[in-house]
């Protein structure tokens, strides 16, 4: 299993634990997440590209793995994901730029492209 797929698996294991230990909080969080990411004025692909950029500026490897994967599944191209990454660099500077390494890893794992 690749590093980014393993990161997603680790998050899923943590979510299972938290759902068991904190069911009401996690149920509310999942409901909020589902509501935010549901197609509305913005389509799912656009929302996932925003999530990729936000994950980069938040410096969250796990979030990057999850949202690059979801963006690809929603139909985003490598070029669109990298353009979203460039917006993250604009907003987050040099530290955000270093997290594009994680985006590259995710693209390689989930699409065979980089």
C-alpha cells in the first residue's frame, strides 16, 4: 500500500475509533461534512478542489490524500488539482508550497500521474 493510501486508511481507523468513543459528536461532524460537500451552487469537483487547496494551506498530509483522491473521483484533472495547489501557494506561501510534495505523491498513487 502506498503512503497516501495508508494515510487515508489511518484516518478511517481513527474515525471508527472516534465514532465508537464519541458517537454523537462524530455523527454531527459527519452530517456537517456531508452537508458542506453536497452538490449545491458549487459542484462536487469544485468543492473538492477547494478542499485540496485548503488542505495544503492547513499543512495536513491526511487531508491532502483524502481530498486529492476525492477530487480525482469527482472528475478533476491533474492540471486542475495543480492549479488549485498554486492558489494555495499564493495564500500560504513557501510552507504551503512544500506540501505540494504530498499532492504529487497522491496524484502518483491515485492516478498513476504526476
